[in-house]
């Protein structure tokens, strides 16, 4: 039984950035959502691009994330 996120919370927003929280996510589903968001932003928002992602508790790009 696949569980979709039932909460999408806007944590904070400014003119240049926004922070969202999606939960709960099935293991591995965060990669799917992140890739879809990246593709949408890169293709449809002229002049904008994701330049970085910060995940709480992850120190570097090669770290493993428990449950993902």
C-alpha cells in the first residue's frame, strides 16, 4: 500500500527562496519528488535554477540518509 505525502508545509518563504516540508514519504520517494521538482524548475522558470539543497542531518553529497 503506497503512502503519498499527506502534508506539504511551507516552512518559510522570501522573495528568493522557500522551504517546504513533505511528509510522510516512502523510502526512496524523496529522490523521485526532488528530481521532479528540479526538472520543473529548470524547464519552466526562466532565469531560475536550483543551486543547492540542504537536508537536515546530512553533512555532504555522498552521505547516506537512513530510510531513503
